[in-house]
C-alpha cells in the first residue's frame, strides 16, 4: 500500500509540474470551487429539494425538451468521437515501448481541448437526473445513476486539471461512442409510444455498457503489463473506477434481467423505466 501511494504521489507531482498552465484560464478550471459547487447543488436538488418541490405538483410534460436534448446528445457525442480521431500522432498503445507522446505540444493541446469538451459534456449530462425529478420519475434516480453522473463529472475535471494522459483518449472515445447509441435510444423513446416497436433492443443497453468497461479494463491491464511510459497514477485510477462501474452495472443487470426477468416483459412503460436507470452520462 505504501508503495502504491508513493507511486501515485510521484507521478502526480511530475504531471503537476509539466501540465499546461493554459488550462487554468478555461471555464471552471482555475479552482475546484465551481465544479464542487455544481456537484453539491446537483446532489441537493435531485436527492432532496427537487422531490420536495414536486411532491405536491403535477409532473412536467417535457416531451419536446427530451426530444431536443437527446438529439443534441447524439450529435455532441459523435463530435466528441471525432475529436479523439483527429489527433495527428495517435496513441502508441500497441508498440513494445509504449511511448508517451503527450510531451509533444501539438498533441497535448488537442488532448486538453478534447478533454475540456468531454468534461463540459458531463456537466450537461447532469440534466438527465434533473429531468427525472421534474417528470416525477424519482424511482429512476438510483444510486448507480447518481454515482455515475457525479463521479464522472468530478473526475473529468480532475483529469484535465492535473493528470491529462493518453489513456483518456481511449476511455473518452469508448464512452462517447456508447453515448451515441444510448442517447439515440432515448431519442426514439421520447418520440412516443408509436416508436416503441423500434426499441426491441433495450435489454442490450446494459450489455453495451458492460462491453465498454471490459474493453477499457483490458486496455488498462495491457498498459500495466507492458510497463508503458504513461502516467501510472492515472492508469491505476482508471482501473479502480472501471472495476467499480463493472461491478455496479453487472449487479444491475443481474437484478433487472436475471432475477426479475418478468418485469422487463411487463410492457413498454415498465421496461423503459428499467432501462432509464442505467443512463449515465
């Protein structure tokens, strides 16, 4: 344990010294106060204030808003994927030396710029939970849902602020690609009951998430096994986070589709509610 802590501190200090100070001039990046404030307001609203305000109110009809919001998320997620692919010097994860190209200024600028927009997308995605509350879908505000949104947003900020590394390109690309599929599903669902027949693949949404985490974990294990010259503290952080998400989503799938398979077949509204609980970003 002492060796692991020493490893994290050693790499942390290295990247604090070499990181680009330009990042501090970007929105929300100078200090943790804005992002912590957003996180606290989010948690307070979705867990306490929002449910209290809506307890004696009629649920808001947000059909038009949901259609526009999900369409935006699909397009924005596609754009984020394109940002990962535009790096002129791709991550050398398959070479025997696992070189660290982040010392290249041009690469670092593209990496940091893409990371900020990824972080920004996580702030916008907090609206997912807000919409649940306003539509009086509090049962869908699960621990998995809130934890995933909160931790992803907060640590996306920390990644950009302190430890931007090439691992984030792969992780961000996979996550954004999954979000293209997920938000397209939610877009079709928001269009109304007549589109339910096109949502037969709702059960596989969790499979897609689990596959994403398995690929991420395999990639990170490869980095560790090859002793790649990449930020080790960042790699270990990603490993821990991916393992936690892998457990949570596996547990959700077991409860929702293995133990309660009959619930999935009760009808469009019930099954749609179950699927909505896995929504993350």
